[in-house]
C-alpha cells in the first residue's frame, strides 16, 4: 500500500482519536437535533462561535393580515393565537360584542391555507351583535378572555372543538 493511499485513512483515524480523547476529558458531546430546523435565539446549541455572532433581524411591516371589521369584533380584538393544523392555519382571537364586566366578550375564528390570506367562516354557532351569521366560536364570559387554544396531537384525541 502506498503512502498516498494510507494518508486519508491516517487523518480519519487521528480525527476519531482526537474526538474520543475530547470526550474522555469531559467535553460535552454534540446535541442530536436530527433533521429538525432550529431557531438560534441563544447559545444553547452553539458550542463555539468564531468570527460570527447571533443577531435577530429587524421586523418589517407586510401590511394588514386580518381586518377586524365586524360588529362582534368591536374595538377590543386581540390575543391572537395561530395554530398550524395539517395544511390549514387556524387563528383564534378575542372580540367584544358589547356588554361590560366580561359580558359580550367572544372568541372568533379565522382560517388560512397560506398564513397570509385569511377568511372568517360563517360558523353559525352563537348569536353576537344580533346575528348568528358570524365567526364566533365561544361566548362564555370569563372563558373568552383567557381562552388559550392548543392542538391535541395525542392518538385517539377527538378531532374538532370539544
């Protein structure tokens, strides 16, 4: 066997020995993230940075995504939660259809295929602002104010709203 053929093997072996020696000295092994994408907002997954830095980019306005223009939404819309459910984006937000002391608060629903263009389906579930032709999905006082939806992905979990 010639020296040229042996050299790559020798380099590989030396690298493996150095890696093993580093692990024997108590160096932390790399964290296995598989093929997942990771958002680097801290140094948790970064072992060493040379000639580089972590920097968040400035947000920029892409225009209005959803207009709160219905009477049951009122001037107090907010608390938006977006959940990606398969190929669908689901948006839950609080509206205010009148009343005081939590009465008149409603939870509304919108959906999107791309996360940019949203529609408000007519759910017909609850009367708000004098009509059932709306996207209101919840009207229970106190619950609507602190409503925190989540997607239950456990096997056997019921689909839809329960």
